[in-house]
């Protein structure tokens, strides 16, 4: 019975394939396996919505994880999604476990308290720098992994220099050795995404980080060779989204304030609003305070249309709720979704005076690169596979992110019902 090991590199871009093809541990994908050059993410191309689509084969309107944040109307800086119960449809791992397969998930978003055999979710807030990160993991990760490894590897998640990737890579080979290779194993690494936010998509630093991921993947493959079943394992390397270099950062709520759509109290807090912007990186959600007020709706829409003619902003896309769902399977607490034709990232703070804000090195929105935009507009991601179920030498130019879960399920010998994607049979042996 075949096994599946998925190595997910956050912000892996199609641009990276040329470099990957000559790196020692990624090279077998090009010599022995097959790939999809351009995988079109779901919209918005944010980590949590994309990771959930990768595992469910569905769009946001079915799986329910609209972006990283669980946005609440009238509030900015909402809490992030963390719990598996928020995913409204079964995942690949749920269905594999139902069939008696042993499943393991390491640092995968929206997996808190998942009913997996081994689970260490991506759940510690990314800006946490304290010495008690385990308080976020207790009751959310499986006790078997906390009991076996927290005492010696928990240090990687503590302090200002904490590293989720170091922690993940410490656990992964130990699990394969100590517990035996799971039938389905997900390993997610995020440092390439961080580097690109810091230095840009095509930076020297991003190329160096990809080389590090190459060596990390080599450790995983070696662990399978030593302690698992290499010949029965289908290896998959995939990304969740690409990234786009940021030209400017638009402070959209300051713009709304300047034009009377947001009103502040004497202390500078939000008093009332007609329209409010929620940042989704390279796109933005516009919320109307009263969606049924047709006069205000028209004024807001006319204002958005005027930004299409503003040479600083060049707003190109304005989707209403119905258009967002029909075209992209996107639902959420918004009335419009907007995006520029420029490399424009959207900031949501209304307290700043200028409508453009300075870059913030490493910030997910205001750094040198970001994501969250239209899936056909940004640098796309890719899908690579080799193993007993995979043909050799097939390269598809294009596929959808929702195709990945049903394709990986077929590698394990079953089909996923009620998905939005298809099985990429072109890559698979009969």
C-alpha cells in the first residue's frame, strides 16, 4: 500500500523551478517524476485559505477559511484561524484516517485539535516572542508528540529568535524513526515566505533560502530511506501561493477617512463608518456599514470607480459579493473586493495621515513583497511529485490548486467526493 509525504514550501514560486532542478535533493522530481509548472491558487492567495484548499480540493465558499484572519465586520486586526473544526468539509487526512491510514500533520495551518494520529499545528502567533509557546499547543497538538519531543525541541519556539522551521525539522525525522513512517505525512515550512516578504521575490536571499529547503527535504528523504518505506512513498513538493514585489503600500482607510467615509472620535478611535477596508495583502475587502443603504452603497462604489483613474492607485478590479463568489468561489464578510493593476499592497490602519505608508521590513503587508491577490495575476506556485504512482517526464503547464487534493488521494488509492477540482490523471500511472 502506497504512502504519501507532502513537503510544502510556503511561497514557492514557479520562478524557483529552474533553480530546484539543479539542487541535489529536488533534482529527482525532474529526473524521475512529473510536475505542474503553474498551479493557480485560490482567491485570495493567502496562506490559510490556500492550505485549506490544498487539503480539501474545494474553494473558500465550501471550506470556509476565507483568508488568514477570521474577519469580523466592524473590527480590524481580527484573530487568525487556528482550529480544524472551522474547516467545513473533510480534508485528505480525514478521509485517509477513515480508511485506517496513519496520518501526521506538522505545522499545517488551521489544524488545531485535528483528529489526526500525529499533529503539531501551526498555531503559536507569528509575532509571539515569549518563553511559554506550549500554552498555545496544549490541547491543540497531539499529546504523543508533545510528550516525546517538547522537552528537547520546544526551545526552538521560544524567544525573539524562535524558528518554527527549526522546530518542524527537528520533529519530522524523529517521528519517522521513533513511531514509524506515517501513511500520510504533511510537513510545512515557512521561511521562504518570510524571506520574500523581507527581501523580495527574486532576491539573492530567497535563492539561498531555497537551497536550505533543499537540504531540509534531503533530511526527510534520508529518514524515509533509513526508517520508512522509500519504495512505496509518493513524494510531493508543492507551494501554497507565489508572491509579488510591492511597489507601494496604500493606506486605504486613511483614504476613506479623508473622503468622509470614516469618522474618528476625539481620541483618534473609530467612531462610525460607511466603508471600512480589511487588508488581504495585494487585495482588499471593503465592508459597508449598512449594505442595504443604496445611496451610501452607490457613493462608495462611485468613489472606488474614481480610483481607477488615479495614477497613483490604478484600481483595476472591483468585484461585488456575487461576482467574487461566482468567479472565484470566494465568500466572506465583505461587500466589495478590490485590487490594483500595480504592485499595490493594502494597509488598513486609519490612524496614519498619509494615504501611502512606509515599507516595514518583514511585514506581511508592507514588506518588499506580498501575496493575497488574484491567482492569475501573481507569480504562481508549482506542484512536483515522484514515486510509485507517478509517471516519469510529464510536465503540465497549468492546473488548479483544488486539483491537488483529489490527485494526492488517488495516489493513496481512493477518491475524494464533492471536490471542486479534478484528478490530474496525466501525472499518474494507470
